[in-house]
C-alpha cells in the first residue's frame, strides 16, 4: 500500500514578497531587500498621487457643473421676469419652470 502524499502550499499576497523570500533575495544579492522596499514605496506613493489627482478632477468637474447650473438658472429667471414684464405669462411660466425643475431634480438625485 502506498503512503498518502501530503502537499503543503503557501500563499502570500501583497506588494512585497513574503519575508522568507525577501530574506533569500538579500542573501543572493545584498541590498536587494532595500531596493524592493523602495520600489514598493514608490509604487504606493504613485498610486496615492493618482487617486488625489482623480479626486481633484472630480471636484473641478462638479464645480463647473454647479456654475453652469447657476448661470442657466439666472438666465431662465431673468428671461421669465422679462416675459412677465412684457405681459407674456405663458413664456414667463415656461422659463420659470426650468429652474424649478432643475431644483427638484437636484433634490431627487441626492436621495
């Protein structure tokens, strides 16, 4: 009868090799562990910078959208006021409904 074979597997996840493997690198090539650590730090720093830039771009996009919405609202309200002064109630109400619909939409999108 054959003896049962036992297989042992080891797994490691992360930006750095397992400590034992890192030690082996250092034995084979002195200074390799330091270089590997520096490389991992550089990658982590780069990822942080990319994330920061993405967040800044999203903020700028949101600010532009808010400015555009404010300008459009102001233009619609000014036009509505002008139509009301000229006696065209239908056009005034139509233009006044635009900012109101945008306001309702913004509140609904937050929920």
